[in-house]
C-alpha cells in the first residue's frame, strides 16, 4: 500500500513523503518512507521499525539464571543465539567456566539453527525476488515458485526437514532449543542421537550444493536486471576466530568495501566502541562502531571475510564466487549467494562437531555462584553480529540489560543504501508497484529482523 503525506515543520526533510506499507517477507512490522523536495526529487528514504517490545526492561529485576529463557524469546528465528549470548554474558559476570563438551554442543546446536534459518530464508523470503522478479505480488511467493520450479522447493524443504530433525535429536526442540543454560547445557547427547543426526545431515550435501548452483544462476540474471550502480558503503564486519567467521569468535573483524586488509577488535574493545545514534522516526536505535561506519553484518559480511580449511566445500564455493564477481562482493544481489554458501558452511561446521567424538559421561553444566558484576558476550547469529551486556546486582538479579542486534548495526547502512537506490529508481511521488518492489528488495537484502532490532 502506498500513501502520500504532506510534510510540515522546519525540521522536515522535504515537502512531501510517500509511505510504503507494509514491507513484506521480513520478520516484524515495518514500512519505507520516501521524502521529496518541493519539485519531487528524492531527499531520503527510510526503513522504519514500527514496534517496540521492551524485552530488556522485562528482565530487569529477574533472577539472573532465569533471564536467558526469557531473552530467547527476543526473536522467533534467532532465539537460540539470544539465549546463548545471554548465558555467556551472565557466565562472564560470574566468572563461570563452561566445560568443552557443553561448549561443543552449544556450538553444534547454533550451527544447525543457522543452517535451518538460511534454508528457510531462501525458500520463503529470498527466492520469490530472485526467481520471480517481474511477477505480480500475488504470485511472488513460495507457492508461485513451486508452480514453476517444484524441484528447487522440494530440494530446500527436504534439506530443512533433515536439519530440523537433527536438531530434534540433539536438543529436543527444533525451533527454540532450551538445552543451552547458564553454565553449559542441560543434557549431552548420547551415541544414538549423535549417530542419527550424522545420518540425517549426510543426506543434505547434494541438495545444498544444487541450491548453490541455483543461487549463482539467479544472481547472474538478477545482476543484469537490477544493477543501479549503487555499491554497498562502509565496512563489513563479523565475529571471527583466527580471522575466519565464527559463531563464537575471539575477536571482531571488519574490512572496507573499498578494499584493504581487515582490522580486528577484541570483544571488550568492540562493545566499548559501539555508539547509539537514536532517531525520532523509528523504534530501531541505530548503532555505529567508531571508526568502522557505516557497518554491515550478516551473511554477506561473513562471505567476504572468507571461510577456513575446515569447511572445504564452503571455502571452495566462496572463493569461486569472489573470483567470478571480484572481492569484496558489494551489492545487494549477492544476498542469495551468501545465504546458499553459508548454509553449506554451517552444515559442514555441524558435521565436523558431530565427528569430533563425544564423552556423554562428562558433566554437562558447571555449577557456579551468581555474584554481582557485569558481563558481555558477542556472537554471530544468522542475521549477523549480536551482543548482550548483563549487569547483576548483589541479590543475583538483573539490574540492567542491553541487547545490540544485527539490524541495529546494519541500520545506518540500510538507510544510506536505500536512499541511493531510491534516488536511482524513484521518479516523482507516483511510485509504481515495480519501483516499490525494488525498494523492498533493497531492504530485504539485509535480511532484517525488526523484532531483534527493537527488542
């Protein structure tokens, strides 16, 4: 739906604005506003979050050990990653040490969650734009894709079913596993669960590799159709270990889209460098990292940083893509390729952990005393870098809590890029359906989760 408004007041950007609502195929409620001068030239385009959830305030005064289960509800897709970050921040505040077996299961569950999220995003959010770019909105969805390419949808849903069943075997719940708890995990998997999960994942390789081929083909076509001459600005950034992307890394690495070697910050230095840039027109509070702004986190950022030798298929596919389109990949139409390549990457990471050898007799959860203090954690979720900071008072309750989400880190880049695309494509306040779809594609290419961003 497109709405036209007159803009009044000395602080307004222009004479009129057009509102595109709702932005579809994202998580959460949002719109796009395009502001114009009096002669109908684009001044700025804004992606606006339209909800406030207040979950940070909800956990204040709550016993620290209970908070992770509540914070896991921050997001329906990335709940496991919020739960992990919450546990890690509380453990950091209390000086708790997590046993290696428990740490391995935590990572295994999150790798599977990441793979499932990407396959789901490709199927329902991304493929309609890439496979049916010129179609009417009524058929630009998974049902429309199934009508023209039943094989691709079947391949994706088959892979998703296997990954979800593996999660069920290992964590007891494929959507919001409660196995991650402060101090470790609630239970370690037995040999039967490990064997079954390994068998399920073994059958995913062909489906995932064929999906990568589909993503490349559609990207080649899309790059010819929608090129606006608008490269992504700023820096790409991710949690890394030994310079390679990781769910739980030992530093945060960033590099410029203009080229150059990555720079690295430790977790404490990274959090200290984060600044809030509140705006009056959105519930999303933009975050900037001093010296690295604007920033982009998420699948494309990690793909640009490159995958390691322990995931040879993903490293090969990522290297081939970079050679074909040149490094760094700096346009929105690489979004589908990044999802497909990361689905392979996370699948390989999960298989590596399943094959490591497991001791299910070790203690799954380390006992520790909840004490007053502050702790923080940085992890990488399906949508990008995520940070939690917990403050615990002397009674063992949460006195303050802060979440820094991927959409907040991306927000400055999203709006700068959206404005560039609008300037290239919008010709006056009469915005056609095709142009409105183009603006929504620019937003969806950042895989925004408004629930995470407004928490």
